């Protein structure tokens, strides 16, 4: 049974600053909240820091978690209020139906695969010179490319993004109307994996947060993406798609 959790983070504490600055450290804290073995858990997480004074951590787990350790280290353990909330995810999954619309948010790492990068790093050139046929995974760097990455993949994820209502009539006859989606944050993250080989220890990724409205086309495909995540870098805070109900008529 899947569970979706929301955890309040206190950004003023020393341990919080470590977690907020390091996707690797935050991943370890997330894995510490689930009772099963890490390799058997399907865990997705996302840090929402729209309000830097009240960041929130969202986590999707297979088993019911316990976030007491996160609250004690990085929350407000002695304060009033709900330190974290854990909700059964099944009721939301049961609401998915063709044609139904939801508000959504996703932090993803938009990438492309290529056999010949425009600008090769020393390691990439070594691989090319050695005759390796395995392609390179490169991150999209511009907002336009990142948005295109998202919009060209929605069919395989079980939904589409309808035209923005207030802009649906503002476009050229030959152009697509503007979609009801926007990028709210773009962040280049660079960090080390820790106990990894020298050639693979450094991680560079572009974390992009998309927000908007989606319309379900295939509930089965969408359910799979909600539970399994979207795109690469899931261990580092990417891939968790969350939905929220819209008001009637939206």
C-alpha cells in the first residue's frame, strides 16, 4: 500500500541546512524513515522550498514510514502542530479516470541521449576514443528545451496538458495554443556521491520543477508514473509527480 508523506523542515537548524544543501544527505534521511530494506523499497521524494522559511519534504513510500528522526534532527520537535502527515495514497489512485483534470507538480531532471556531445568532457572523450558505443545522457539546459522534454512525453505518462484557459485565444493560427504549464524553479545541482569510484563520484543534474494542469488520458499509465516516478535522478529528489484536486469547472 503506497503512502504519501509531507514533512515540515526548520531551515534554521544546523542539520536542516545539511539536508537542504545535499540531495545525497536528504536521500539518506528519507531512506531512514522506511522499515523495509532500501533495495526493496520504491521511494520517491521532492523538496518544495517555495517558501524558504517553511520548506516541505514530500515522500512517496511503499510501506508506512516513520519520520520521527527527521523531525528531531531538522524539524520543530517541541512545537505545536502537525510535524508530519502520512496519508494512504490509494484513495487518490482510485479517483483517476479518463478526462478528469488535476493540478500537478513535478520536479524532474530533463535529459537527452546522444552518441556525440557538442562539447565533450575529458571523460567523455576518453570513452569516444576507446570506441564505446554506449550513448551519453546529457541534461537539457534551457527552459524551452526542458519544457519541450516534458510536453513531448505526456502521452506515454497517461495524460496531456490542455491549453491555458486565459490564453487559449492568444496565438497564431498555425501555432499550438499555450499549454497550462509553467516552470517555477530551475536549479543546477552538483555534488559527490561519497563512497564511489573517482570517475563516477561527481553528479551534475538540472532539477526543474513544473507546475500546471493535466487531463488524464490513460489511468493505468498515469498510475504507473505516480508510483514509479518520472525521468532519472530519482534518488536525488526528482521524479515525484503529485496531484491536487481542482475546483468544479476548472
